[in-house]
C-alpha cells in the first residue's frame, strides 16, 4: 500500500476570521485592534463594481500603514473569472510585505489554486520575497465541493479551505432565507405521540458539505473554517452554528460583525474542563505506558494510547492559543 505524505503546512491559530470591506476605511483600525485571529480585507462581494479599483488601493495602503500586530492578514480577491481577479493578486502581492494570505473565492478545481500559486511564485521572485504568501480558498459552489479533495492537495501554499455557505446556497438553488442558519424545511417527523402529535426534528442541511470539506482538509493538512452567519445579533444561533462546525473538526468560523469575533474565539478555544481532562488523561496514560500497561480505567472509562493522541490535539491547540494571546 502506498502512503501519501501530508505536506507540512504553516500553522496559524484560526478560531475567528473577520470580514472587512476594503472600501470602508473606518473599519480598518477597529479590525486591527480587535481580538480576531485572522482578518481579511474584502475586494469581492462587499465592494460595488465601480469601486473595485479604489478598494484595491485602499487595501494596499491599509496593509502598508496599519499596525496589524500578530494577526494573520489576508485579502479576498475577486474571482478569477472576473476582470479584476488577476490584477488584485498581482498588485496586492507586489506591494504588500505584510500580506499573509490570498483568499480566493469560488475555487472550482486544482487549476484555480495552481494559477494563483504560479502568479505568487513569479511575484515573489521579482520582489525578492523569501516568506511565501499562503492561500486560503472558499468552497462555495457545487463544482468546488465536487472537486474538494483535488483542491485540497493542489498546492503546498494552500493553508485553509472555507465553507462559503452563502454562495453555496445559490449554487445549489436551495430556498434558504438566512445564510448560516438551519432551514426548518429540512426536518424529519416523529411518529405520533400519545396525544396524536408529531414533532419535527431539525437537521443541518449542509452537514454533508461541511463534513466533506473537513475530511479533505484533515487528509491534506489544511485548516477547515466555517463561513458566515448573517444574523449578526443572534449570539445563541451563531454559537450553535460554530459548535456544530467544531464538532465536525473545524478550526474556526467567519465573523461578519466585530462582536461575532469573541463568540467564535470562545467556541473554538478548548474549555477549561476539556483541558483539565486532557492533562489528567495524558499524565495517567503516560504513567501507565511506562509500566507496560496499554489501557487503564479513569473515572469509569477505559482509556488507552488512542486517548493520548486525542489529548495531544487538545493541549497543543490550547498552548498555541495561549501563546498567541500572550503575544498580542
């Protein structure tokens, strides 16, 4: 059996990713001072066609002039099928030493990522940049989901895939009314209870897409990130959406409003209870292994070396978040 070597990707804490319209200068400083892990300046959906060129200049100036601290900073360019996309990549990458990531919308196949990689490689050679610019890509069309594994393994520059649920709804011609929320039509009915009533049990209509994206990311060493929840006042709904993503193995979630940042950070930070469990199990399993024991009982649960790997994931994530917070 041939084993596939997973590329070594650049690690970044990615609990929250804040969308900032590149045409709205008054939001830049607020984003830079926020607690967000990743911020992207948006040249695509939030910018009117007549403002595209001006917004690109504003994004370049913001990357040059604003102190972004230890945040990861990205620019969402326009699609490669538009008149602005390639120029966005070239001009932003040429002029912005502070740029960490290019965020590519509507990735449909490996060749989209490979095209961006080729442009970035040439630009970096021209300007003498030695720190490679990474790529994160939106899976937001039926074509993108159909090719998600191909996309995930397309480039060592690729760091993250994001589920762009808004455009995915459009691509699937689904009747959802709010982006990121559960559609009550996607439900099953119970049998009648003793009073003759049947009850609806909601399901997540995008579970398959999210699970497939998460699996592709983990197979090839990428970070899976969930997309927007547009009812920005609904804290409970946002956190529930984030928790579903976390349960599937996602690293973080988009924020379209600054106060969603803290909600995302909370959900995707391992809780004190989980960290305490991980520390206890890790110590106990290591001690047992040193004595030649492969499995032991802790609080009535049988744990073994597989649990040690689980605790490693929790503790490594907790340490990375603490390090980032302390360095801010």
